[in-house]
């Protein structure tokens, strides 16, 4: 018996900014809740096993480095173009002690949470074909990002 990650939860002082960023970055739908939280989910619903993203309000800004973070890969093959796209959406370059030789770029989201854009799929990652809406690929990114980084 195993567990699976059903939802990735993000703490943010400004929920709407963080939710809009991640919805655009991962091509997910966004529902802002009356309680000040936001739910992000696959455009096609994704079925019972679809992972969602929950953005919840916190009073204090993030402090220190994340203990877990997502690693994203792009569906268009250019990590450099993806980094540029994410920066245009509100991400910022981050320095967490990289040497410059890494096969990834570290960014922060609008709430200050670190994430990486990989130059390609992680070793051993399954290949997923892009769907018409890109949702399957976005879901694969989220699956890989969350699943591969838990505990690292």
C-alpha cells in the first residue's frame, strides 16, 4: 500500500498573486474561495486522481529556503524560453548557492517560494504526450515536481 500526493499547498501573503502565477505557469483553472484561499485544478477536471494546488493565506511572508520544492520541465523544449515566460508572469531569479554548472534554473514565485526549471526531464521520468489543452503535460509537470521533490 502506498500514498500519493493529492494536492500541493502553497502558503502566501497575497493568495491571488500566487494563485494567478501558478495557474498560468501550470495551465490550470483557478477558483478564488470566499475564505481567501484559491484552488487550482486541471482544465478537464483530471478525474479522481488529479492533483490540485491549494493556495492558502498566511499573515507572515516566507522566511528561509523551502525544504521541498517543485521542479518544472517545459513542453516546448526550451528551458531558457520557459524561464523567460515565468519571469514575465512574476517569477524572479533566485540564488540558493548554485555554482552555475547545474542543469536547472532556480526561481521564486510571487510569494517567494523556490522552484526550479530543469533543462530536461529528470532521469528516469516517463514520457507524456501533450494533449490538445496541455493539461496532461501540466499535470505531469505537477506530478513530477511534487513527487520527485518530496523529502529532498
